[in-house]
């Protein structure tokens, strides 16, 4: 499907349907097109965008199989593909892990994992090209409505500003890290989402990143953990639409906690994790790094790993104080289920990634999904894993 100039250039010479009408006309149009072309399967990237949400509704009415793709729940070497929905809409969020017997599997039993390496630069180039052509060919798609909060010019101006202010933000990060190091106090780490991310807008009770930040600071105050620090780690793809440095500094001053609340804008996550006694997020895939290390982790959104056996269900202030640990074997059990049902080794943005991804993904799309229910009986996970 082609909705804009970016889609058109990505599709190149492949088979495509071009849609230029309004969003209001889209449900009737896609229903008619699906019948005319005898569509059996609908494959989408994400399930929360307006066009995608409406297409999924029509597909279900017509009995068309739905496959939703997304960046991997496990990263960096994985891609997600699930029937009907991902993240908070995934059926994996409704599992009772206690019903899945068996001991954790070693990764060697799940087959060889191809290292895709970081393709962030390819991701950035692909994104730039996509939005460049979307802007350039706006006249050809005047009724297209983007799911993003800002138009393309607004996004471009923010990223241009981020590029020029990179040295300043890097200096501020170094200053914050030196201050954290000098205090020699335990760290409660908070991982931030992008402001317009569906994890915030669709899969949590928060209205914005600002709301989330204010909640975390308020709960930190209520926890009365006087000997610890609260450190916010920015998302690496934050475009600066919300001035988080100012917001966090103002909230810290309001509570007289400027010497105990910090904002780390850039840099790697691992050094912060190594200092952390807890990790909190809405639904960040970086939580997996914390869970693998056995760091107590709190998830405040609807996520595939938000299960009571893996993360606690309690007030955040109590979590800051108590930091209950979970049995890592339950987390490993969930990871094994993810790899067997929804995760595909590979990536979207490099030849190496696509070469690893497509054979297994195409087989699954043709053969149909593997439901988690297939592994409910004790030992079934191990038996299937050895066959992968």
C-alpha cells in the first residue's frame, strides 16, 4: 500500500496499490480492494497508526489473517511478527507464565543467532530518505494524514537543532555523570520513551512523557529513600520536542531535590545499569538488559514482559523502597517463548539483516502463527526449541 511519497519510492517497481483519498474513505476503500484482489493476509508495521488500525478492523470482518511487525522485543538481532497485534495488543501480555512448565533453555538449543550488528546509521538514512520523498511529493498525496505529532518540516527543524547542539548536550551528560559518580550513592534508573511513541499514547495510563516524568519524581519523593539518586536516561532517538532537561530540572527544584535527580541526555546505557539498584520504564526494550542482569525492574505500561512473575505489581514509591527481585528463570522462560512464537532473527535496514530475516519470516507467514498455547504443557518448550 502506498499512502505518500515515501511509500511510493520504497515500493519502487513492485506491485502496489496507491491510495490518495481521505482517511474517512479508507475503511470502505480497503474493504472493497481486499475483496477485489482476493486478499488472504494483511502485513503491517505497527498496529496503532490510524490507517493500520482501520485496516485491521476491516481485515478481521473479512476473515483475513493479520500479521503485525515491529522492531524486536529482543534486540538488536531480532524483528517481531505477531498475529493480530504487538506490544500492549499482543496476546503474549495475557499469558499466565505459571502454566508453562519446563526449565529454562540454553540459547544454543534455540538455534544459531546471526549477529546483525548495529544498523542505526542505515535506519537514520532510510528515515531521512522516506521523509524527504514524503515532503517532496506532498502535492501528489494532499489528503495523507501522518501518525506523527509534527509535520515533516517541524521534525526536520528539531533534528537540525539537535545536530548543532550535540556538543552542548554531550558536555551536560559528562557533567551529570561526574556528579553521579562523585556522590557514591545507589541509582534508581528511569528509561524514557519518545513523547509520541505508542507505548505512551496507547499502551500506558500516561498522557505524555512529561506526565511520566512528573509521576516518577513524585513517587521518588514519596518513597523517602534519602540515600539514593533518581537518574533519567533519555531515549537515543529523542528529537527534543519536549525540553526534558528543563522539565526534570524544574521538577527537581520544586521538590528541593536538585542534588539527587539527574538527567543523562546521551551516551551508552550499560555503565548506568552497572550502577543501578532498580530500573523503571513504561515499556522500553532496554528493560531486557536490566532483567538479564537481575536488576529489579518496574514496568508502568502494557508490555509483553509485564508479568507478575517478572516485574512487581505495586506502587512505584514502594518499588523504590523495597525493590523486590524476581526469579530470573521466569524471565528466561518468557524469552524462550518469544523466540519460539514472535521473534525472527534479522533486521529491516541492512542487506545482512534482511537476508537472515526473510526466509524464516516468509515460512511463518505462509505456514501460520505458532501460538504460545502450544507450549503450555510441561516440557513442550524444550521439545520444540530443539527442533528450531
